[in-house]
């Protein structure tokens, strides 16, 4: 079935559900998503699995206004037959009527997206990619990883996937629109072995375009290099030192910061930055941008989960917090306008999500930052969930490379890095020059001036 | 064909018109090539939730998930296709895709399938949780809100939710069996935000299992959960910074069993051991834990969150000893890995939904009780950390490194419980830490039904348990050196 036929069909279902909501004197919105995907994993010389899927689903939000507020409920189903859709709308309405009225609930008052730029979220020709071609990609990555070094004797495999999706969002205010997008990925996870010890690591590439994926052989080699450099890892004595987060771990830190500026965390007072709007929350080297309209961006979309236009905004400007990320609801709770950051899945109502969020790169390469560090830790891997957004307390398991005299000395593991997130952000004193996009959030390498490294 | 029909078989027959002959035919399609094993997995599940914040239930939700997955296996290869349409046509199409992993054709012969006789019934419920009137769940949340606020003036905000799930599934496999299961699951979450001056903290608690929702609705059940959330939140308001470094740690009973889940559980799943990527590969018969340490995975415990009548491949669950008195004796297996390793399946083949491939996964994993008095265990530690509750954990099964994060912990000073300290992560190496367990309490407890385990992007409900134990030396990730 062609993309246009799919979107026509989804649009018809959306309109049917919306008409039924309107007929019941309610408002609301619907999200329809349809996707096809394939995923393959190769391990050694063998194909481990080939997976193919077709999925579609409908999410409904019913909003029932009465004098002092609006009652709401969300439902979802994968049964898109007319009768099932009607029944689901009725169930949603019944469920909404059982909940309590909330003065802040409801659709956006106005401002729905009018310009819908083509953001290069899919290359139509990529739809013709075959499973065999992706098996070949995975095989090439796997071979490169296995052949990178005699100490690579095993692996968890190399995996390739392609997903093509189509969504239609519509609401009873008259906005009905959709767009298509794609995601392609390639991942390799080899094991290095020496002296009876084993280490694993991975490398990956993700893009909306097949031709922008990193070369399979390069993915395999980099994965192997990362596993190899962990061999011989040991612990270190407990100490306070500068800690460098590489591009893989720094994006995790930015993801945690994104949680702290979400309107929901703020109005619920579950953010240690809740009272910091307009204040310095990070060192003056730090600039954070959220922009939903980067062509080909993994977080790009022409409109957000409520039909509002996405846009570019500076979230942190030279360390100063400029804005929260808001959808309509959390905006109303805080007396502000939505920032076009409503994120919506089929199975839930709107929430807040970053679009493409990144820290502006600085001028030093990671190697230069390492050379600039007398003694410290380069973190390449974080484990566990030791972050409390309410207090900012941060304590996570880590592995990485120890730095002595500005040089990598040896790999380390079985250590933790701990501090308070607020101090960590204020303590950023070096920012790397390279951005690595593996998802919606990207960060260059970051150095935090001091954290507690616990070990022996 | 057996006369006996299970509840699940009837459900799929009545709702989607699936009959045994057609199913046999579809499996035949998957088997037209050189395939060792094939199965069909049908699922229809309903999940609902209501949640409260700011004193009101602002929204409710209900989700219906349905679909079918078709799998073909040949050697280590698996072909898998799934569709959210449950019909013979979609199954045929998926079967043709799944078998593409094998190029050699063969005559499938005729396949006879039969409904397996009823086995264990670990979660008999009289009322289906997702059928209970939403008003009762809303009333419960309102009571929880008032009760939490009445307990302590420092309670600033309450968030609570009730989640119910009802899952029907049917597995039709090329060994000729049709096995179904109907699984209820309920869960209560309570979270309180507490504040004192400009200090803020959160406390969480909850409970759940495979039983009737009515059980959660009784004050005797939910009140203690609210009290716990408030107690832990207010305790942490005045917690000291946690010490950093290697120290002796005593873990309390119950939920800290997450240590076992991370330190050894994942490393004993069959797939990692077949591929020899686990720190425990090829170590059956070897000492991997201190004397006295016996670790069990048991999917047959009545009403527990991690329990299953049959796993997601239709294999009845069982009690599997993984470590006996410190010696590694068994792995957890699904069908594929059991076959490739020449072992028996252990009822650990689980998947998140029809859209996922099964893998060996834990059910309820716990350590058997020892003989030590828990108080004596504490008295024996001159300086260290006493951790009684944890957030999440994670493991790298290859290096054996695992992390878990305390959310209620105290210093131990001269054998006594001292000041509370802020949550910190503990990191260790599974095989190493298990050998450093020097005391095992007599107080085995299982957790209260809140665990979800993630592996390869798939989440499944699990249980953990442990008696009080002492570990001689583990790295604690605080900030006070």
C-alpha cells in the first residue's frame, strides 16, 4: 500500500472518531500511527533472527467540559474497524465522565501549525530496502568487529533495523494533519577476552536516511576498539577528581537536565531547578538548544503532539535557564504558553518531550580535554539509576579510562561517580567540539571540575 | 483433539474464530521449509489505570493490545513476524515470513495439535481486575491522598495510581500442543513529596501481584504502603551525605533481593551462557558464591507478580535451583537455548508481548534463609552501611559488574544502626560479591510485588527476595570520602 493510501485511511479513521466525540458534545484529539519494520541480528557467521512487523494503533483522548473544569481520559486500541473505533470512543467518554474536572485540561486555545515544512524525515526510495541488504549491513559490521583483533573471540551480535512510520494527529478544533518518517539503525556489540577476563562494549549509528548511516565496517571496528580498551580494567582509590563524560555518557546527563526543565516536573516541584527560571543553573560555557525543525533530525517533527508548531528555543543561554519545555497543560499550570514540546504516544495523553536537544559544541576535541587534565577520570559508561531529580543527588556506577598527566593511563571499572547535579552543571569547565547524534538528545564531551569517585 | 477446552482457547475461538484445524494449517505453512520448531503466539490484553495528583483523579486510561506472533526456528536462527490483526490470513502471511530463515523446502506432513490438559492455577481470581468499576479505584486514590496528608504535615503532594491488567494468551506449537493462560495483574503506586523549609524529598512505595483488585482496596493492604512512602520520604529529608569507598554492607530482607537479580540472575539466563558471553559461562559445578548461599528461581509461587502458570512458550513454570550451597547448578532456559545446550526448558521463556521474541528471563528469584539472627548480623559490623530499600539496578553480564541504588540506608556504627544517609549506588562484581556473603539471616522475605525487569528492550514483571545478609566489602558510591 502506498504512503498516500495509508495516510488517507488513517485520516478517515481520525475523522470518524473526532466526529463521534463532537456528536457527544465533547472535545478531544486522536493519534493514529502505522508502521512497518524489520530488524535482523547476525552473530558470528549466523543470522540469529529476522523480524518483521506491521503495527497500527489508535489513541483517543476525550475531554468533557463542565462548569469548573474539564474531565479527561485516554484509551488506545489496535482494532481499527469502524465499529471498534466507535465503541472505543464511547468507552473513552464514559471513562472521562468518571474522573474529576481539572481547570487546566483541554486542547490548546489556538495557534495550531499552519506551515508544515518537509523536514526530510524519510527518503521515499529507502522504503525499497530489502531485509537481505540489512542482513548484509549487520554481517559486515559483525565481521569487522570480529576481525578487528585476535582478542575479539565472541559477541552478542550485530543488529540492523529499519522502521517506516506514518502518523495522523487530529483534534476537534479542526486540525488534522500527518507526516511520514523513518528510522534506520545499525548496532554492534563484540566481546574482548584476555587472561580469562571478558569485556563487552558497543557502537551504533542511527539516521533517518539509509545513506547517512556510518559504514558497517566502521561501526564494527569502533565497537571492537571500545571493548578492547576495557581489558585489564581495575578499580581506583576513592578520591575527588575532575570527571570527563564522553559523547555517549554526556548525552545521558543532558537527558537528565531535560527532565528537570519539563513543565510537569516543575509544577509538581519534582525538579531541583523548579525555582531557577532566569537564574544561572550551569557554568557560563553551557548553551542548550531545543529545535524541532532540524532537517533530518531524529527528534524533528513539523508539529507537536497537540498540533502546535515546533520551533527553536534556547533553553540555557551561557548558563542561564531561559525557558521550561511545555505542552499546553503544564504551561497552564505554570501560567505560560506551550513551547511546542508536547510529546504524544498512542498509548498516552500529551506529555513534555525535547525535540532535538543539544549542548552547543565548544572548541576543544576530547583528546585536547584529556591532555588538559592532570589527573582524572574519563567516563565511557554509566550504570544504574542513581539520580534523584528532586534533590539533584547523583550517584552512578561507572567505567572508563583513568587519566594521569594528561594521558590515558589504564581502564577502570567497579567505581561510582557521585555529586549533586546542580554542582555538576555549574562545574562544567570544558566542552568538546564534536556532537554525536544517536537520538533526540546529543552532547559534546563535558568535563566537570570535581566529583567523588568511589573505588577501593 | 482433546475434549477439554481451556479458558484461553475458548476466548480466542469465540472472539476471533480461531479453530484448531486452521491453526494446524498455519503452523504447517511455517513448517514447509526445513524448520525444527515453530509456534504461534496469540495475545489479547487489556490494561487500565487511574492516577491521582493534586488531590484529584485527573485522568483515566484504558488500552487494548491484540496481536499474533509467528516464529520459526532452525538451529540458532529464528524468523519472527507479528501483526496486530488476529486472523488466519494474517497468521498465514506471518508464517510465510517467519519461515524465510530457511531455504530448504520439505514436506511438512500432517500436524495434529491438541489442547493440553489444565495444569497449575496460580492466580485464580473471582473478579477480573480490569472489569472492576472505575469509581472504586477513584475512591481508593482519594482515601490514599487524605490518609497520606493526615500522617505528616510535611507531606506537600501525593501522587498515586492503580494499574490493572488482564492478559489472555494462547501458544500453539509444532510439538502439537495448544496451551493458554489468562493472567491478571494489579499494582498500586504511592509517591509522596515531602518538604521542610527548603528541603524536598520524595518517598515511594507500592504493592501488587496476580490477584483480585479487591485485595488492594482494603485499608489493611494499602495503609501500610502509604505509611512507608511517608516514612521513607521524611527520613531522607534529614539524611546525611553517604560515605564513599569500600565497606561492609548489611542488606535488609525482601526487596534488596534485587542484588541477586542483578549480581547472578541475569548471568544465569540460558542465552548468555549458550553464547558464552556471561561471567558464569561454563561454570556449572563450580563454586560461584559463599557456602550457605542457595539461590532459587520459582515461577510457581501463588499470586506473585513474577509467577506464571506457563511461560510464554507454553512450558509449565517450575522451581529451579540456580546455586546450591554456593555451587552453580543450573541455568534458566527457554526452548531455543535449552535445545541448543542439550538441557531441559525450565519455564523461563518470557516475552513482553506478541510483538517480541521470547528470551530466558527470571520469574521470582530469591535466596533461601540461613541460620543467623538478623540483629546479630548487624551487631557484628563495627563500621559500615545498612541498606534496606533500593531503587533500580543494572548489570553488565559479561564483566559481571552490577549496580543498584539504595533509597533507604543507614550508617552502622559499632554494631548499631546510626544516622540515615542519602541514596547511593553500590557497585560490585557478581561472582566476587556472592563469595563475600559472610552471614545469612533466618528472615527470608519476598518483595511486595513492584519489580519490572528490562532486557533487550523488553519489560516483564518479576519478583525478588532475600533474607538479611552481610557482604564483606563492596564499593559504596557516596560523596563523603
